[in-house]
């Protein structure tokens, strides 16, 4: 199926719009979850939403998305409050409290789901699709509900941006300023729960945590500023949602949720390797350049030391003397410095071997290294 046909398909447009919306909300709110070292919280909230879905169906008596989302949100918030209570009132660590809440609520959810599916007339409710997601079941009315919740979540983040930023990076200072840190923590967790609830129908309980974690992790590799991280995470999330939904629509039989997560994983992997700020490849290149700069400085300093020791500004040192002064072989470094015009090779009698002399450019580079960066000019 070509792109023009896909673009004209009503269901495809709805799914793509929903996936993009989910990616934006998940990216923004997942940024705070990752920076607060609560990456597992999204997984816990996703699993904890399952009993709320079943209760929402029982209350509504049908598969009405507003009722299901309301139940899921209430259940997820209850799980988040339980985690906070366990951490504050007991000696449990955060990860242990999250694991306990996840297991408890998911077990209750599976039991309620089995009960609902076994009731007369409820066998076709299709609530089990919330485990792995069923994007094709999204209707235009469902999309409006998702858009309303997403709008509330993003507006709340925008209104409390400074407070959330301070609580995320320095909660002690925030408390000293008189900010209600506990209330802000609960509010931020509730907003993360909203993002989780929005993604249940698209990607399901099992994969929802990836929607929160992956965009933020990918964005974090490109910048150190919170606002830029949130924007990049939203872009990565939206792009992955659109890409996954489009590929799923064009290749019949491939689930949308896993394809979105695969797209997110690709963005994350590329960011981890190639991002200029924290990527593995640029970091390795910078370290290599730093090591080369240190080697250059050591060799220039050795030549300068030897000529001062001999009280001769034009003194040419033998390669072996330079090696002994630096403490390791310097042939490759000397040749590189020669190509840059910092040192020159001096011919002596054959039995004396090659000699090297520091040039004025090398003196200037050495002085710059003393006054500023360790590496001579020209190195990153």
C-alpha cells in the first residue's frame, strides 16, 4: 500500500494522530521520570492500570473508553500513592516499593480481567487487548478523549515548569524555598500516570514503559538543558509513533505498539552512539584527541627542557633523549608535530641518529598550553 493510499485511510490517520500525540506526551513527562531516576515508575503504573480498566468496564457496563481510562487513571494514581507511602513510612527502597506495587496491582488486574471476561455478555469486551495494545481499535471519539487528557497534562507541565524543574534537580532547596515538594511529587507522578493511561490502547501495558523511557534517554544524549531535552524527547516520541503506525498500516499483520517501540529503540541507539554531547563515538574521539594533545604537550615540553638544560635555544635533541625524558616512544608524535611545523628534524652524523629541534611555532604552542588548554592549538 503506497503512502497516498495510507494517508487517505480514515483508520490510519486516526492511529497515526494518536501515536504522535502519545509520543509527545510520553516524551515530555518521561523526561522528568528519567531525570528523577524513576524509570521503573512508568512500568509500575502501566501494570497498575489494569485493575482500573476492568473496574471501569464493570461500572460502565460496556467498553467505553472514557470509563476505562478513568478507571485506569484512578488505579495508576492509587499505585503511585502506595509507592510513596511505602517509601516514606517504611524502610523499603524506591525500587522495592515499585516492584511490590507493580506485582500487587497487576495480580489484582489479571483476576478482575478473568472475572470480567467470564461474565455473560462480556466475553467480547476485548479488554485483554490492553495488555499488548490494539491501535486499530482507536476511534475518532477516542482520539478526542486522548487529546483532551494530553492537553491537560501538557498545560499542567507548562504552568508548573519551574517548580517541577526545581523539585527534579534539587528537592532540598525547593523545600527550603517553601515549595510543597510532596504535593509537586504527587502531581508529577499523576501526570506520568496520565501519559501511561493514554498509551494503554496503543502500545499496551507491557510496552508502555518504553514510551516513557526511550525518548527521554535518546534526547538526553544531545543536550544538558531540561527544556531542550523535553522538546527533543517529544519530537523523538512523535516521530517514532508516526513511523511505527505508518509501517504497521502498510505491512498488514504487524502490531503497531512493538513497531513504535522498535522505532524508539533505533532513535535511542543512534543517539547513544552518534550524539555530539554524550554519544559513544564523539566521546571516544574527544578522548583520543585529548590523549594526543597531552602527548604533543609532553614532547614539546621535553624538547624545551632539554634545550634549557644545555643553555642552547637552538639545541637539537636526539630521539632517544626525548624518549627518555617523556618516558615512552615519541617517534609518531614527533613526526606529527613536524607536519604541523612545530618541530623540525636536524641532520647529524649517521652514528648519532636523528635529532629534533623546537621551532618558534612550537614554543608558541607550548606557551598557549601553559596559559590555557593542555593541548596545543589545532587539537579538539
